[in-house]
């Protein structure tokens, strides 16, 4: 079990991501990403470059709410060279954009809505989408399990695991060691964490961001 440290709070990329990376460099995180909201242009390119310089797999997660913005984020992911693009629901269109590139795509199954993004849909919806995405060539799914509004989060993870052999990443709302343990037991491969580190709630008994991240690493073991 491993995690993606997202340089985000409330589904927006933070403004001091470069400084944060400098502070945590010695921890040796291997998966780092950010959202397509709150950053653009040269700042996005430089943040991605710094992540790759640290030897980490890079992630861009689509939380934009318009089709045009989502497809533009896919174009940016390809152009900049992100390792993985997360989120969005326009799977056929995004797969066409990424065709021939090294960027893997993990779309949202179910019915994501709003910002910060919540997840509508039943376990049947999740199973159907996971199977369809696999058939379309996606590398896995980006499941908003702990933001579900209609189903039990862990049941959604178990359902997705049965429905796909691809990478099962759980994004949003993972806030405690108990959440991590439950996800591992249900078959998740990765999860994202951002706000719970920045607000100090993942491990309330320690103060620094570095200590929060070390607590997340301990929970993964």
C-alpha cells in the first residue's frame, strides 16, 4: 500500500508547492501530484519538473467542472509529461488525447459532481464503469470512495477491485490511519492525501508537515 501526496487543499493546488517540496525532499516520497485547479502556465510546469527531479511519479488530477477544461487538462498532462492523469469522465476523448504518450489515465468511475468533488452513484454504477474503462484501455480508476453520497466507501472499493485488474487509486477524504487500513484490506493500491496533512488532522498528536507525512507512511506499512 502506498500513497500520493497531493499538493492541494480543498481540491485546489496550494500556492507554495515548491517550498513544500523543498521541505519534504529528504523523506523520499515516490508519488506526488496536484490538481488542475489553482495553478497554470509556467508554475505548473515548474512544479511538475521539481516532482520529477525528486524521483517521484507525477500526478495531475482533473477536478475542473466543464468538459472543455477537463480536455485541456488532458492536453497539458500529455504536453508536460505527467506520468499519470487522474479524474474526469470523458474517457474516450481523453484516451484519444493521450494516445501514443507515456501518460497513464485513471478516470473517475460513478457520478462525480461539484467542487470540491463528491461522488454519486451506486455500487453497480462503479462496477459497470470500471469494466468499461478497462475495456477502453485505461490504466485503472480514480475512486472517490470517501466522498460517496449514495454508497458505503469500503464496499465501493471492494466492488472496484473485483471489476478491474488495473490500478485502484482512492482519492479524497482519506484522513486517518483507520481509513488507510480499511482501504488496504479492501484491495486499494494507492490513495491520495493532501488536506489532512496540511491541516494536521491525519496525526493530531504531531505538529510538523514532515511528521504528518511520516505518520501516513507508517499507516501504509
